[in-house]
């Protein structure tokens, strides 16, 4: 059987996971990425539920656990005074309980595990992106921004919620993105608070304003800073400096520790900013082109499930393509039927979670700062099960 040539757009978790499985199944894979290399930085992400089984089938679960954050606990501090309000050594807000089988890992650490696992089995085009796609019944002609044009049997958009492939093939972002009322910046900064395998949440009057996560004391902090807005805002998605100024102006202006975090954010070299969204589409494929992960079905940050959904989606898409190499439409049809209910259930739960305000303990107990277990969200309890097919 003739080897199929596949182009994947995006070297994130969805793209690298899809690449892993397609190379395993004997496809000739090329991956194009706008950045000059695997992107550094990014938030802590979680591998949960069926994604743990996917990682095990990849033979990478032990390596993912080895590179996990291994956080020892979390504390909540007053954003103005810096005074500790709450401490928990049994769980964290972002990673859940320590005795859970779930794995919390930094985004770039997971990407590097996937990248190394594929090795030289795939071809990479870094520092480039897709400018135009022209498809017919037998394949897709791809015009790149910098590289020479090429033809592929199929193209997979794994390029995130602002997917370039989706925009070219399916339509503008506004047709598919569901805004959930929040904006968040995720950036690296020096370990100013001298944390060690620890998570620190900064809150004001019971409302969380920022989160810092540090894997090792000598490493940088991964920091979240956000704000809410009833209506979506207009801004340039490529203008990082303008985005930094926007969040500095709009995030809670309470001084204290938040002022210092804003100051460090303005000089951060690894910075990501976007609204909290979901991608909602009736179909994730058209002709010889398909979407995977956030490009087709973003769940949103509010549930902590996007990484797991992307890994599961990549597994199913690649498996169906391997099972139906000569019939793309059948492969894509099975891909959607296998995942549709799983995706919709995740999105519904994430939507409800995003619209319910998260409250934190806002005062100390009489005995001091160690409050008994609080009503903190445990995302691990929100895992949607899925029975995975064997491909």
C-alpha cells in the first residue's frame, strides 16, 4: 500500500500526539510549526482519565510521570499583604489530590517528551506556517509562508484555538469560538516568592486573582493572571506588548503582591494571553483536511481537561486513519462519531464550571493559618470516561 503523506500544522500537544501515532502506523508525516522550535513556557497541564490509557499505550506514561510537577502542596495568600490564609499538603488547585493517578506536567515538558519519542521518524518545518490550502478529491496543495509548495494526501490542523487551518478551510474564528467571559495571561517569571515544588494562589476578598507554580526552587515560576469581561475585547493576537499592557491595566489593581507580579509579567519572555474559550463545530473535517484538539473542540482552561481531550482526540483520529487509509471520509466519520459525545460532555461541564465563580477561604482559622480541608475544586473528579478502541 502506498505510504500516505500527511501534513500536521502545530507542534503542541495535539499535533505531537497525532504525529506520534501516525508515524507508528506508517504514515509519512511532516509537521509545520510557526515557532523556531518546540515552544518553551506554558501552563501546568493534566493527563487524566482516558488520556492516561493513551499515554500508557504510547509507552510514555512512566516518562510523563518522571517529568511531572511533583508539587508538594499549595497555599492561599492575601494578594495585598502576602499573609498566608490557607495551606494544603494533600492537593493543589491545578493538579488535584496527590493520591490521584492523574499527572500534572508543565506544557513544554510534555511537548518535549512527545517530540523526543518521535525522533527522526517525522520531518519538521519550523519557523513557517501555512499560507494557502487548495484541495481536490485526491489531496491538498499547500502553499507555505516561506518553504516551497508541496502536495499532501491530507492535512491536519492541530494549531490551537486560533487555528490557522480552521480559518483557511472552515471560516473565521467568530463562527466557532464560544467566549466564556474571562481572559488569562500565562507567563514565566523569576521565582520571586522562593517556592519549591509548590503552588501559591493570590486572592482578594475570597476571589482568586493569580496563581504561581514552581517545579523546582531553582526554576522559574509559571504564573496565571486574569480578569473578567462581560463582552469579548478587540485586540491584536500577535502584539504581545499590547496584550501585556491590556492585562496590566485590567487585572485587579490591589497593589501588594499583584503589583509585583504585573511588574515581572511586563518583562517576561515567555508570555501567552487569550480569552477563555471553547471551539464548537458541527464537523471537524472537510474533504482531505481535519482538525484535532483545541483547533476543533477546545474545552477551555476552566476544567483542566484540554490536554487529555487533545491526546485522546489524536489517538482516535490517527487510529481511524490507520484503519481506513484508502477512505478518508469513512475515517473522519468514525473519528467524529467516536468522540462527539465525549467532547460535548466535557464542553458542557467546562462551560458550567467557568460560569460558576470560584471562592477561596478568605480568613484564617482561630488556630492559625492551617484551615481544615476547604471546598476547593478537584478537577480530577470531573473526568469524563471513554472506552478506547484498539487500533
